[in-house]
């Protein structure tokens, strides 16, 4: 389990979900620090948990502080972000994984891109874009055409859809082809 400190008193070494120190419990001050590591950006002498004091070299109680928190380290790998044991009920080993659900924040834009994809599938063939020779370059060129035309009109006259949606589709198509090429597919 990951350790974390009380962000109020810096009591060290408590396991995640473990009870806090008596001082904080008695005063209703328990506020768990985040279970994410940081190190001192000045000396990188010690990895400390958020909410805890810096290393002795950079500051601490009664010392002038030169403490500069480093950027948080992303926890990568198969761990539960709350520190739950992998085999315990409720564990989900998704710490550090891509939050694919953030795409839902773009539901209107993605729907507009899907409309462009639908128009292309009806005009040509579904999935046929993947076989276009020199597709990366040609979809980048199409992006540029929609960028330039979009400066003078909002919608593509052929499809009736926004030039910006066409641009997004073309950028995604070029990116997909590039990633596949780099992956060796």
C-alpha cells in the first residue's frame, strides 16, 4: 500500500485508508495528503509525499525554506489510485492510465466529426479512407483546403457540414495513418 501523511500535521508513514494520528483525530483536523509523490526541485535529495515537510537540506521546522516542490510524478503501472490492494474488493488498477472518458467533454465536436465520416462513407465507401495511397499527405492537404475555404465560408458546399469538422476529420485520419505506420501496421 502507498503511504501518505496527514496534510495538517505531517505525521508520516500512515498507510492509505489507515487511521490518522491522535492529534488530528482529537481535533477533527485529519486531512489526508494526496497519495502522489513529489521531490524537492532544488536538491532532489528526498522523495516526499504531498503535504509533508521538505528534506532537511532545503528547509523544515525552524529553518529558512528553500523548498521548491517538484512537479508531481505520475504513478504508472498496474496500481489502484487509492492504494487498494489489487485483490481487495473494489480495487481498480487504473492509476496512470489514459482517461479516455475525457473525450465525452467534446461530444458535440466529435458528433460533427462523425457526421463528416458518415458523409465520406456514403460518398465513397466505409473505411475506404484507410487505403488511399499517400493518405497522410493527402489528408493534410485536405485539411489545408478546408482551413483556407473556412476563412470565407462556414460550411462545405458539397456536404453542408462545417469546414472545421472536415478539418478535424482530416487531421484524425492523417494522425491515425501516421500512428499505424510508426507502429508497423
